[in-house]
C-alpha cells in the first residue's frame, strides 16, 4: 500500500472507531430500578455509557482529535501521537468493559471495547509505518521572517502616499 493511501486509511479508521466510541457512550447501557413506598410505582432510570464511565466520551474525543492530528503532524511528533492513540485505545477498551459487572447490557460495552482496540491498533500502525507518510505542504506553515527589516515610514510619508492615491498598508 502506498504511503498516502495508508495515511488515509489510518485517519478514516481512527475517526470511525472514535465516532463509534462516542456513539456507544451515548446509548443506554443499563437500567436501575428504584423501589418506592407502597402507593408509588418503582422508578426505572436508564443509564448511558457516559453515566457508567465518564471517561469514555473523553477518550473517544481524544481519538477523534488524534485522527485529525495525524494529518497535521510529521516526524517524531506523529510517532508520539501514535503512542498516544495506542494508550487512548487501550484505555477505551479497559474503561468500556468495567461496567459489565455493574449490570450493564453487554452489547454497547463490547462494541466500545472493540472500537478502542481498533484505535490502539491504529496507534501501533502509526508508530511502525508513519515515517513514510506524506506531510502537509509548506503552504500551511508560517512564512519565514524577512532577513532585512523594512524601513519604517514616517507619518508624513503615509499621508503623502494617501494623497497620491496609493495604499500605504501594502508597503508594510
């Protein structure tokens, strides 16, 4: 696979896996029934994945931001980002499986854990392969400062340029 295609696959897969984590965190993972005194019926409270594990949406957002950062970084920073994605993915997998003992339905925690493992795999893939990936062009970087400072025009020169019909801000 050529470097541009592997970068595209990594970015898209990381974004999709992170979106799945965010989707799974917003779904109902379980219900809590609270018994009340005799004339009142019991209340049933539905709990989402985010209420079971508040870290889950945050880790999903980190994975989503990491997908975008794969495009904007290069070199050592991209390798460090791959390590961060690996840690984030493992964190999602661990955090997602913890609520299974608290009465959560097994569907969404398992989906979230599998998506976390995908994020971790993309992080490992980034660390191993990213040296050959293309980087953003120089047109996105800050221009180099001029070597010689331009002479400052006096206020009178600026007014004279306006009188001649010139735009004095173009010279700055």
